[in-house]
C-alpha cells in the first residue's frame, strides 16, 4: 500500500505569467514499510517536492496523497504527528539543551513525558546523542544533525522524511542509522523518504527515484536502476543521467529501452519485489482514506499542551541569551537612567561674566561690613551704596559661576569666545540712578532710567540655556528689588509686576520639562523595545527554520502566535512594573493617580509594540529590512506625538492626523493620571487605552492575515 502518491505534480515559483517550473507533471510512489531514496542534482526540486508532501507548500497542479489523505486537511495529522520531518538545515533552538529539545518536540507532537523519556533513552543510544544537559549551540554539526534526526523520530511517525540526514556524520554512524531505518521499515509500516548526497548509501533503499528538472526520470529498485543504465553502481547511473541532461532523446531512449527489459524477480531482493512500477500515464484521482482511529487520537491532542511547550521554549530562548536579558530588563533601566539624568535638569557649571562700573575691587562685595542700603527713619530717606554687589550676592553661583571683569570689553571678549554664556553689565552710576528712579519716579531723567537698568548680553544659540538664564536672572532681580524696597520701608508691590500667578489648577508652578515628557518617553521606550525584540525573535526563528519545523509538527500558526503573545505579555507586564518601580523609587517620580492604571497602559503599549514587531517580522525578509522599518517608524512617531514640542504648534491638519498615532493620546492619558490624578473612568484617560487597543487590534489582524498567508 502506498504511503505517498504524487500524481502529475506541478509546481512553480514566481508569477503565473512568468513561472519558474520546479515540478513538472511529476509522478511518485512510496510504499509503506519501505525506504525511498530521492536523488537528483542540486536545485532539481527535491526539497520543493518534500515540502509539498508534508503540506508545507501546495502543488499548483496534480495531486498528492500522504497516508491516504490530502496533506493539510484539518485533522489529517499531515503536517503533524503522522509525519516526521528532518529539514536540511538544523532548525533547532540553540539555547535549549539536548533533553529540552527532544522534550519540546515530543510535547508538541502530543506525547506524554513518560513516553518521551522512554523514546529519548532509545534514541540517545542509537544515535549517540550528546549529553542531555549540553546546549544545542555547544554541539558539533554532526551532533546537531543526530539530535535533529531524533526529534523527527520521537513520536513514531508513519512517514519519515529526511532531507540530507547523514551530512557530516562519520561512516559508522551513517551505517548505524541506515541499519536502523532498514530494520524499522522491515518490521513496521514506516515509510521513509530520504535525500542524500552520499549516493551509494541509497543502495540500501528499497526504491530510488532519480529526479531531474522537476521530473522523476527513473523510479525503481537500486538493482533495476543499475541494469537500466548499464552501470555497476548507482553513482555511475546518477552520473550518466547527469551527463545526459542536455541530451533529452538519448536519455529517453535509455529509459524506454529499460522499460522493455523485465527484470527476473529472482534478481530482486525479497523485500523489494512489490515495489510499484510508476508510469506517467493518466491515473484516476487518488481516493482519500480516513486516518486510523489510533492516528486520530494522536491528531487531536490539546492545544493547551502545545502552547505550554511553545511558551517554555520562548522563555528558555529568551532567558538563556545574555542579550535577551539585557534587552528586556537592563535596557529599560539604562534608557530611563539616561533620560532622567540627562533631560530636563537645571543647567549647571556655566560661567556668567559680570562687570560693574561702580566696583573697583569685587572682593569688596563680599566684605561682611558692606551695607548696600541705609534707611533713615527721621527723614524717611534711603541711601544706596554699591547695590550691584547686592545683586551679585543674590545671584550666588547656583545659576552660573560668576566671573568678574575689570572692563566691559573684557567681559564681551570672553562671551564672544563662548567661554561664558554672556555677561551682566552695571553702569558706574547704578546705585545712584536706581535711587533717583525710586525717589523721582516719573520725573527721573532718561540717563537715570538707563543707568538703573541691569544690562544683560546672552548667547542665544542654545535656546534652552538662554531661556533658563533669562528666567533666573529676572527672578533674581525681582528678589533683589524686593529686598531693597523692604529695607527702605516701602511695600513690595512698589516693584512687583501687577500680574499674579496663583497656585496652579493642575501640576506645580515649577514643573520641569522632564516631568512633562517622561510619560511619552517611557511609553515610546517600552513600545520600541518590544518591537525590536519581537521582530528579532520571529525573524531569527523563521531564518533558522524553527518556525517552519514547528508548523510541520502540526502546530497551527494561531497556536504559535498565541504562545508568543502570551509569553511576551508576561514579559511586558514585568517590564512595565520594573519601569514604574524604578522611576518611582530611584528618581522619586510622583504619581498623583492610580499606579495600576499606569502599569496597565504601559503593558498595553508594550503589547502593541510587540504586535508591531510581529507585523514587521511577517512582512520583512531579513533583520536588516526589519531594522530599517523599525527605525524609520521610530522618529516620525516620536516627533509627531507631542513629546518634544506642543501639538498646538503644528498645522491644523497635522494635529488631526497625529491624534490617531499610537503615542499621542495615550501619552496625554498617562500625563493626566500622573499630574492630575484622574482615574480610568475619565474620558481623557480611557481614550488612551482605546487608541492603544485599536492599534493593537489593527496590528494583530494584519499579522494574522500575513501569518496565515505564509503558513
Ligand atoms: N521560494 C522560492 N522561490 C523561488 N524559487 C525557489 C524557491 N525555493 C526554491 N526555489 C528554486 O527552485 C529550484 C528547486 O529548489 P529546491 O530547493 O527544491 O532544490 P533541491 O533539489 O532541494 O536542491 P538542493 O539539493 O540543493 O537542496 C531551485 O532552482 C531553487 O532556486
């Protein structure tokens, strides 16, 4: 009975209009309880054929029947537990140990741990597997191949497909594996399809298929093949076939001639007498059989068990990689520390020049006996003396380190050279002019008004520093004047601007830029960390063949997706908790609202970032492409979300557009929780959750569509 039948198999890559035909009306038969050696030059379509047999790819024409059913039918077990597949690449998780790898495959095939243990013991001995605790990445190429072989065998499949299984193995082990396959197929219904570059190995197969340009040119027992081509070995037959590739007629003659030569049954080894003789004639459609009850049991094992196995693999993969831990737990700490230490703090250690025309020696200003104001009660007069010293004292070194100059020209020179951020100039008559201004009021001379002014020259190239200096120097002047008028028995109102800023409605009067942008920074950080991590994990899995191999073990794309989502959700929740605790404890960041709401919003943000990463990985072929997309998306999202500059300054149309971006409304929501203490029931808080949830759903649906299309 046939385990695999391919009838007029036709497959092409590329477009329908310009197809690259890889399988061309190919016919193939693999009997149960036999080994089928598939031989052919590199690129002739062997892997494509195998992938169509296991249901990884679909034929564009013709039919495939595997174990009596069409691959990919729901509940068929193909791909899945009825088939064991060892791909050409290793396709194992490098961070797992040998034992974990075997258990991982055993569990996704639905075996009990007891059964896996039993099989592992057997395979370990047979295949001389490396020590159970050795990591896959520490195994040699040959050891990895043997382990990969063990994983394909762990669940006693009915059909075993091995793509170059013996590459890199020593001759003794190759022989042992072949002996095992011969023995097993002889005593069971196991069918094996094997491709190999060691052509002579195929002597031990019950049937050999010689493939060329997508067509099976010969399919017969090794002995018959040698007779057909008149050679002493399969290798010679294969060589002959390859040499005549260009000469279709000659080749066809050989094949036609060989068909007429019936081989006496006595020549054939007893086990291969019933090998099916293929023809390229039309055949009736292949009838599909129901899988045996025993197999059905195998097919319907729980999704829960698979998701658990997949999640365990994901955690092991992440936590065993130093870069994974650094990325997940240390990066947020490093990035937040950078942000809190570098952004929004008061500028320090700048130098500010001072020139006062009324002071000969600046040390006079620090003489404790210096009195800058003298008030006489009897005639209610106030005398000023070296008031610039008083301002200099008021200034202190907190705002900037004071540097004194003997001339204005010297102060200007230094500011020009950008050694100082600017300088303050007091006129020679500063104190007397200020006195005149206070005494004479609107009758004061223009000269007195001018000389009573504090003249400040600032380098405006660094806007933040300049604004900071302007604000601080003005504040200090207000304090200075307040002291002076009080000394002179006058009301402070006399020198104050008639503008009063009362206690703020929300926030504090001296709210810093850091507090304003912290919610946006934290959100964008967790979002993009999740994006990069997910994209990297998924692309690596796909490139290493782990993704395909897991799908071929019967795990659905949905199960893979859910396992990843659940793993990441746990990681993201931990990361959000870590972030909030770190900024709360180490940087003393206050939160007037509910911390759980913030953790919830942050976790949702990270989850959304993860789906964005998944979305990128589904549509990008390489890490480089994924990095380009992630980096390309990063700057527009950050710049447009109002994190660096108020949204109100954008053109009206842009304001409307950016409102739907993932960070704009959510970071306002986070700020509303932190600064205003609003709860999730407030529209301006739950809006952020809605926007983030909306993006999460959009990315999820796009990923699902992409993954299903690829699966
Ligand atoms: N995804 C794809 N898109 C386009 N062409 C492809 C794709 N996969 C394979 N091919 C092409 O199809 C042809 C058959 O490839 P396939 O991998 O099936 O050959 P093979 O016989 O297994 O080769 P090898 O022995 O080197 O593994 C090759 O020319 C290959 O370049």
